[in-house]
C-alpha cells in the first residue's frame, strides 16, 4: 500500500465579536496556465489541507481493488459481519496537513518541511480495545516511518524536514504535465498523476500551493 500523504485546503473568515462583518474582498477568479519553466517556481510555497472522512469509507478506500460496485458489496458484507460495524462504527477521521516548500531554481534545489496529523473521534474510539485495534490496522500501513501515536488525543502525527534536495528537477518533471500557475504567479496547482481515487485523503488528486 502506498504511503502517500494527502489531502483539501480551507479558507477561514474572521468573526469580530458576535457579528460576522465579512470576509476579505473576494479575490478575482484564478486563471490557470501551464508552468513552462522551473524559474516560475522560485520562492517559498505553503500547502494547507484539511479533510474529514468516516472510518468505514476510509477503510473501503484501502480495500484491494476498491474501484467498482462489486468490491463495494463485498466490503459491505465484510463490514457488516461480526464485530466490525459495532466495533468501528461512527468513528470519524480528520486529516490535517501543512507543508512549506522553498525552491531555489538557480541551483536548482529545494527544501520541504511539513506535518501530517490524523485525528480519530466519535464512536467507541475512547475504548482502549478499539483504539488499539485502530493502531494495529492503520498505523504501519498509512504512516511513514518515524510517526508517533498520541494515545491522549487519539491521533497519529508525522513531522518531516528535508535537507536541500538537488532532485527538484525530478519533482518538476514528475508533476510538469499537470502543473499550473495562476495569472499573478501566487498559486501553483498540481494534479497528482499517481492518484486514482478522488476522495482518498492520503492521495489527493489536486494540491494548491500559495506563495509566501
């Protein structure tokens, strides 16, 4: 199973006192065009993603060959069998990912730092046997080596910092076909060529980076 780390950004308006005054003036719609040179990527870029999915749906996405309805029926039969629905029912999973990438195209090289936190809530997640079962089912499957388990918050966390990486050209070549930049050069959109499941938060089909 790929340990690809996903996931979908959100923008939050500020509420002053008890009145919602307004969000900041709406930005003009993004107009996307192809990235034609690595020079357009010079700078520091931030990715922020957040998504919630229920435990059953997430387990289905990890199920072998989960792309058609026959597999869905097979999975539902398994899920509704002894123990699964009662044990893991009504559990939600929140995925939160932040990433800072700095690219120096004159070398070229790049550095990336980031944190992925996966939080489990609802259902019987606070029952020790359920939480321990979630760890056994998912931790080694979906989390990179070096991740930690927080028993108090019922979460998995991975933090990474890369040293300067001269393979930024490899990254550029990998994504180039699906890499777009907006009209003012402040956003980059990546279409993940490795993603085949639109709703899988570990392997999002689209990532948007904002220049800092």
